[in-house]
C-alpha cells in the first residue's frame, strides 16, 4: 500500500485559517490565541515531539485577516520557518521570568487599546499550556482586552476532516489492521502480557507506523476487568480473554481501535458478550449518517447492548472523534446532541459488563460519507477469535 504524502500543501492551512476567520467575524473576534499542540499544528503545520517537554510554552495567534503569527522559543524557529508561517517571533527560552509574555503583550496591546475581543479555548477537553501565573500577568498588562471562549469555533473546524486528513487516518488504520492480523502469530499461552505489548509495538512499527504511543488492554480468566492499567508480567493462560486497544500514529494522525481474543478456548458468557458488541457496532455503523446525532449513535448501540449488561457499565460513552488526537470531540453519549456531518471521522466503541466484574469493549474507526459510514479499520471477526 502506497503511503500518502507527508505534511500538507499550503492550501490546506490557508483553507483552515480562512474558515476560522469567517467564524471569528461571525463571533465578533479579532483573533485566536492558541497554546496547545493540536491547535498550533492544525493552523501552522508545526509538527514536533518537543511538546512532550513541559519547559517551554508555544503560541500561535490567528488574526482576523492574514496568516497566523507564531511566538515560539528560539529552539523551534528553524522548524517553524519550514511551515507556511512568515511572521515568527522568538525568545531564548527558557526564561522563567518572561517566557514569551513580553512578545505576546506587544502583539496584543493594539487590540487591548481598542477594547477588542480575542478567542481562547476554555471548554471541555481543552487546557491552557502556559503557566497560570504568566497568563494572569499577560492579562494584567492588557487592560481592556476581552477574552471569549473559542472552544466551539475551533472544535467545529477540527471535527470535520479534509480529504487529505482522511487519507492519513485511513493509512494508519490500515497499518493498525495489519498489525492486529498478526497477533495470532506472536501471542500464545505462557507469554507474559508485557512481552505481548512489546511484540505488538514492534509489529506496528514494522507495518509502517511512526509510533505506537498508546497501547492498553487486559487479559484474565473468562474476561478482563480493567483496560487502562500498564501490562503485568502475568503469563497468558488457556481460558483468558485478551483485549488489545491500540492508538498507532502516522504523520501526526491516529487510529484507535481494539480487538478481543480468547486464549485456547472461550466460555459461553464471553462469546455472548462478543456477539452482542459486534452487533451493537453494526447498529452504530448503520446509524452513523449525516443528520443523525451522537445521541442517536449511542442509543442505537445501547439498544443492542440492553439484551445483556449485568453491570450497566460506567464508561459514559460509546465512542468519540478521532484525528490528530487519539480522542477528539464529539462523544457518543446520551447527553451529546452534536450533529453528525459528512467527513467526520469517528470511533464506535460499545462496551458492557457481564458477570463478576468482567467487561468487554469493542471498537472500530469509521468515516461518515454522504451515503453513510465507511469503515477505515478492517472489521473484526463476527465470532470471538481463539488463539
């Protein structure tokens, strides 16, 4: 399979920025101040793992017209110059007493003098990636500048993917599918779970992933009870139900899906749980059409799961958005009435509880097209696979 081109054409970023500026005008905003990696990358193309260091803040300002303006530590200047951004302002970070605050103040002072309003992401699934004390000092020096919540504005842009983004996500989903297809070749009874995790990561890289930063799961006799803890040294045993949930990455875009297996043999309860979740996912795929809501998807899957769910579950949702982050807005939950539109990329992730604290989770990745959902992952087997 031929990999897509890495990165994006300049037109991609120009289009994203223009659409943001249209919505800014409608909201009465004269700019957006962005401090978090996905948003900075979304509008600039600035892609680096250096965000994993908490030492330095990074800023991007999207004005009402024209290209975004970058205010970044000097160590990132060369990489930022390789993006479509022209106006790049730097300082020799880290400087705890003034890590970009003066440069931000200089940029925003004209807006403050006019009492104008800029947007900052304040809502659910967001955070401020700069010291709170620096943010308070910034606002104190800007007087009449107004700060509005721009979460909905940015979220509405990022939820709907371009064809170039969908191509990247489809590519990493194919890599993930090939990796899962190899699991029966390197998983076996007697193998410590942590060794299986290492083998899975190696296979993902061999299949073409840039990284497999997210890999969780569980295995236990007759079913697992936890899917988020680190793997243990406990050996896989006959009668175990194994689940692996992988978020592999290629060129900054994620897949996120899981697969369940029985080691040696499967009990009837686990087979039943698997069948229910497989059919619940089918119901979710059928319901994922433009004009439906995330609540509709949740109810479609819940309707099947209601056949058997001993504990009711407490995960809160049956899937979410997917793209530059492993999990994105929206959520397939009873409370989320977000409308599904064409070119959204979503996970479907129904789960249930079945006896003695056991749980099972099933997940696929889809893209919503005009005629309905299309799978990006290779569909899981309709019956619980036995290794």
